[in-house]
C-alpha cells in the first residue's frame, strides 16, 4: 500500500529488508527512488534523529560512480515516526543474491567488483566517512545499460552503521556488524578507522572467490575469536600476486593494510592476468559440496554428515600476529580472583574479596604470624634436644642458672 514519506515521496513496494530497516521502491519529484525507512524503534530515538540531521551534509555530499547517492533525508512524517534516507534507485540485485545464485564468481568478476568498491571507498575515506558495515548485502550490482557488459558495483548504506552505533547517554557502543566481516581491532575494542573497511572488503572478495568467508562458521563468538587469532587459509588456484595482495589487506594490524586508493589501483593492475580463469575449484571448509543421499531401505550407510567448521584450525593459528593491541591472557592469580581478576567466587558476608587491598593486608599479617609461630616451635624443639643430649652435670663452666650459656641458645626469629 502506498505511503507518504515527508511531503515529496511515496513508497510503493518493498525491495529489501535489513537489520536497520526496510528499503522501498518509491517515487519522488524527479522520478523513481529507493527509500530506506529505519526501524520504528530507531526512528523514535530523538538522539539518533539529531545525529542524522547533523550528518546530513556529509551524507548528501558523498558522490561517486560506485556509491549509491543519497538525495534527501526525511525526519518526522505525519506522526513524527519517520526517519528515512532517499537514495538513487539501483535496479540490479545485491551481491549476496548474486552469490547465492552463482555461488562463486570468476577471479576476474570478483576482483572487478572489489576494485570498483575500493575506488568508491577512497573518496569516502578522504571525506572522513567510514562505512563500517561492508558486506555483500550492501554492494548493489547495476546492470549495464546495453545489457551486454559487466554490471557496475555500488556501495550503499554509507554512514548508517556509524550513526546507529554512536554512544548514547555517555555509554559505549558494542561490537556492531556482521561477525564474518568485522576487523580484529573492532573485536579488541579500538575505534573503527578506514582500515576496517579495507579488511571487510577483502573478506567479501575472499567470499566471492571461495564461496565462504575466511573465518565464518559456528557461533558468532567463535567467528570473532578467529578474526583475532587465525590466518586466512590460502585459496588454491589463485594467482600468487592476488593472494599476496589479499593477505596484506587481511593483516591483523590496521597499519599494515593498504589504503582504499592503493587497493583499487593494485586490483586493477592484476585484472588483465585474470581474464579467462574459471571459478576456483575448491570444496567448502565443512565437508563435501553435496550432502550424502539418504540410505535406501536395507542399503549401506552413506556415512556421517559433514562436520561443522572447527572453532580453531590448529595449522592456521597466528601465534606471532602483530595486532594493534595484543590480547593478553589472564594469569593464574587473575583467574583466581586477583585485584583485577576475572573470577568472582561467592564469599561470606564481611569476608574480603580475594585480591582486594583488605584481603592482601590480612594475608600478609597471617604470613608474619605463621613465621613467628614456626620459629618459636623450632627454638623450643632445638632447646629440648640440647637438654636431652647434654644434661646438667653441676660443673661451673660459665653457664648461667639452669646450665645454659647465652651463646649456646638457638637463635630466636623475630617477625
């Protein structure tokens, strides 16, 4: 059903849905447009509306052949619940839909798409805008005008992830994004810079070539851990020059990655060597391409189903990785509940928490008392042994009363 957005736009039908909202085919003063309506809970946040208004100039001013242009920003609506971006209409599918149909692209097609997106990123980064959510769903493929040439790749949703993830009310934003494409420095808690887009884009390139992401599979927490601790597995059949370039952009240290303009130039340089190469002939990391057929009644067991992707690939652990901030493993004292420990074991009311200053002072006092008691017991035992061995023969040998000389007494330890 048609719906008015602001005073100039009307929506007709849904083109797609995402985590932040719904994209509609719409109509405006200059013809068809795409209108991204943010979710109602987001649109109802006055802080978010203020941030969008503040970034309006930057969003509207970002123009490039490989970036979906933003034409207008609508805040308000009849009931005050609309927050929408009015964008250029791209009539082709997104890269995710294309990959679901083709599974893998030829090296030439995949690199051509990545080079175009990197070119668009170079302009955005120069303007101080980081995308932060590059993934196949946010890369649109506009068919060639004559229908015979390759499609044009365009990046959409610029700035949306940043605006939605801004800290609210003095709090800190969490790890926001799709785990498969999140750069390791974000997992480690650093602010996202332009290098996170390079990491995500080359992850998309890897997926377009292989049919799967380098660190995907399993629980999202396991995926985030791999982003920090593992190296990407090399792709057999890929020219070494392209793989070396991809490895550099998947480096754990952000400073080691290429800038967007450099990446676009390098990808264009390797394109001619990729012409005519077929899609890579590789299997999925979690088993065969086809699931085994079910056993016929009375027939042989076809074998176990493919195993899940392991949480850690032992042969791909990056023990010498150069991360921007290295992740530190807590020591035994911290695990036991030290002053800055991670363990928090139950304790009785009034009992000092393990590792606290009060607990440490009490521990020191107990140790001093134990040393004093132990020294006293040792002195008593030594004295008793001497008396049994020597006795008192009544002779005057310079000993004091009781037959003991001061120099013969065992030393007494003091606290």
